[in-house]
C-alpha cells in the first residue's frame, strides 16, 4: 500500500492536501515550477531565509542537485546500465531520468516511483515523447519496498543490472524507519553490477543554518526532515562498492569538464553491487 492508502501501481490520485506544505511541491517552487500552492511558497520563503545564502542559495543548491542527477544517470548508462528504478521522482522537470538516459541509451527502461498525489496527477508528463525503451510510473511508498519491486519487474529485467536512484528522499526517513534495511530490500533481487545512488541533506555542512532552516520547515510540511552527516550517509551505502570520488558534496560528484563546482548542502554517493 502507498501512504495515501492506494495499492502500489494505482493510477487513482488521492485528494491533494493544501493545508500543509509538501516536499515535492516545495522543490517544484524552488526550481521555478508552477505545480505548487501558496502554502508551499510561504513555507519555502520563511524556511530558507535561514538556509546558507538564503532563498537564492537554496535555489542554486537544488539546481546543482538536479544537475548531479543527470551526471549520475550518464555515469550509469556509460558503464553499461540501461535500467533505472527512480524512487522519489517528484514533479516532472526537464532532464528527467528517462530523458537523460535515452540520450545515450535509446532502449533504456525506467520505472518512476512516488506517492505524492500531485506527482501522480502529473505523471503522464513523464511518459510523453519517449523515443524508445520503456517507461512506467508506480504510485508506491519506499517504506514498503516489496510491492514496488513486484510492479517494477513488469518493466525492468531483474536478470540484468538496474540502477536504483534515491535522490532527495532518504532525509524524509528517520533512523526508526530503518533506511538501511529498506535499501537492502531494494537491492536484494538485483544482480551484481547493479547501481545505487543516494543524495541526502547534510547535518555537518553549515550545521547551525541547516538545523535552523529544517526545524522551521518541519513545522510547516507534511513530511519531517532528518539531516545526516557524511559518515551517516556513507553508512547508507554499506553493501555496495563505492565508485570514485566516494561520498562528496553533490556539486563535486564528477563535475563536468571546465566546471567550477559551487558549495552544496547535499551529500551524494554512488555504489555498485558486488558479485
């Protein structure tokens, strides 16, 4: 079941709650999107006044985060992985996983997963204009990985490597939610060579400002954020072999040639499942 009570894979959107801010809508606002409400915009403006660099700083950070996702996808396709399980998809933007992957791997297969009802309402946009491969969307919650895996296997071939991307989702899971255990469940049926990419808000980069910003956000948003340190994020990648440069700021993960990486308040790590 998903967080809105619908079975995984359901196309029936739940009622959209506009009484509290929601992560996907706040992120959409920060990226300049229109799929957000006054409550989301107000939460972002009030919260991120405390963020390093203020609201302009967080907008730069989310753009860096989005660019890093593209670099990770290109790394995987360049190393022979043409299948992606993207959990915590968010509201569609440019350079989605399938758009990046199918630039170099025409037959790439992508499964998107999210449970936010406004994401479901926009999910059809993810399926437009595909040039090949296969793309599907699952209404599912990472807290219950098994239905996600069952639905994903209808599109993905689990006998071949799959890249699992968990961008900006695990900081909505407390230690009591056992995120390491959830990741282990996701990777268990996948073959050696499969990939895992995690991005996570940092507790040990500008710690005072980050703590203040997300304390404010947690009072205004339906989801609560748990910040984690570099070592805590690295621990979430236990069970895979880290690829260079290891767990680093998102902007510094394999930046494009000639780029001058800015600071980022997000840790990013990529690993491969060993044989």
